[in-house]
């Protein structure tokens, strides 16, 4: 079923709408809150381990994965709510949950309480992820949507470059609690900016009743679209690569392998910078070359580099020189940004009339898939780079198989999914 093309703008006066750059900025911040809430906590792992007497350093990774589980579960609710009640009300409600959970985390008396607060925080942050996709889909379609998503992802991916440094700075102020203060501040800025500048983007003709029947109909349209479920699955597998790396990063770069100490945020920023650069390039090329060609070529190249990572890992018994590991990791993170924004846009393309519910389900599905595989990689950390290298190679190979299935073997161009 082909989705009707939505109008480029919603029916509100021009003066009340943010311009293109401000629109991208607001939506990017909606997604950046999520990245900041993950990555700026990484430098605080040793301090949190000491504060709560956590016996196994690998258990600290649960602060990331529990957050992501809440992030995935929360997304299943926000889409249907936003399709019925509108984008504004739904996002503001999610921000209230996020801010309340952040405050709870600041005063957690035990590690268990902190994990619970992180789960709730993730459910609140999920609103930004779901609504960012839905709001973009309300305004844009096709390659224009892919370009907007690439620009948003570029701003979103700059956040990991800064987040560990922000976390490190907060620790210098005296406590891991200040890391959550920075999250509280960012969430507050988003709440005020969105409230003042972003109008309701859901066109009246796309409002859907909040009923199980309507949700089931929208969900059926989503899961029966070959492109939506295929590219959604491929996206989830690539998210698993990212989550495996993020969960392991503090141990790989600092306490468990390379012992960079205060230089850890810089190494993390270099890798994130490679992702941000390629996302900008993708935004420039996607309208000329198309989403299919860029994403398929990027995925195949990613798999090639990942296999080289495995070979290099074995050659150095799991401990290659830091410079070589960084070069290979940057190459893969550079290539992954040609896949994820385009997979996201391709998965949403056929389901425009149920964008909220579709975004909700895809966010739930891809996040849980990514968190599960990411936790598998992270919890396999053994003091070497091998879990990350093997995880990258295995997940990207699976993603390539899924993409080939989606397009019935017609890679580099719109095939069966068109």
C-alpha cells in the first residue's frame, strides 16, 4: 500500500513555524537528549562503581542497556498517542517523565535504585526519538526526508563527541550527581524551546482515534510492509553494533585495555567525529545518488572493514596498537552513517499515513534488537578488542542478508521494496 504524500508544511501561519534551520535544530535536540543521557555517563563508571560497591565492572554496562530497554519499551506508546492527541502534548508529557526520572537518579540510595531510575529515564527519552521521526515525516517525504534526517543525525552525532567531555567536566565539579544535573539542564532547554517554537505538525486528516482497532490496523500496515520490516531489522542490527561499542568503550579505552584515563573523552570524540562527518556527506549525496545506493554500498564496505578488524585483532592477540584500532574503528563508524539514516528513511517511506505508530513500533523493535545484541557484545568484554570486532562483522553480515531479502537480491537500486 502506498502512503499518500503529505504536504511539506502543516497548516499553520508561516510566522508561527520555525524556519528550516531552527526546525532541524529542535528535532536534533530531541534526539540529542538521548545520546547525551547515554554517553556523558561513561566517564562516571569508576566513580559509580566505587560509590555503590559494584563487584563486576561489566555490571556497570547495565546503566546503558537498562536505559535502552526503557527507551525501547516507551516508544511503543508514544506513536499511537501522538497520532491521536498530537505531537506537542505527547512530547511534553514524555519530557516530564524524563526530567522526573533524572531527578530520582540524582538521589538514588543504591545501584538498584539507579538502574530503576535509568529505566524510567529511558521511557521518557523515548518520546523524543519517536516524535522526531514523526514530526519530520509530517513535513517531508522521499529523498527530502532522507536529507533532513541526515542533517538531524549529524547534529545528533556531534553529541557523542562532546558528551564524555561534559561528563568528565561534571565529575571535576565534585560528583557523579552533576552528570545527571547536565541531563536535567538539557531536558529543560528542550522543553522550553519546543513549547515556545514548535507548533502542532500533525495534519488534521492524519489524526487517528486512540483505539485498539486503529492501532492494530496501523501496526498491520507497518509489519506487512516488506521495506519497513526489512530495513527496520537491518537498522536494528546496525544499532547493535553501536550499542556494543558504546557499552564497551569505557573499558576498552580506559580501565580494561588501553588505560587512557583522562584522554578517554578525546578518543571517544575522534570516533564520534568520523560518524558526524560521514552523516554530513550523506546528507549532501543522498538526493543525487539515492538512499538505496548509498546505504547498500556503505553496508558492504562496513562488513569489509569489520572483517579486517577481526583479522587484525587475531594478529595482535586481541590487543592491536591503539592508533591502528582507532583507524579501523573510525573507518567503520564513518561507514555506518551511510546506512542508519537511509535505512531509517527507507523503513518509514511506505507508512506515511501512520507515521506515529510506525515510528513507535520501529523504535521499539530496532532499539530492543540493538540493545540485545549490544549487551551480548558488551558483556563479552574480555580485556581485548575481539568482542567488538567479531560483533561488528557478524551483525553487518546479518544486516546484508536482510537487505538482500528486502530487495529480492536487487542491491544498489529500488527493487522489491519500491
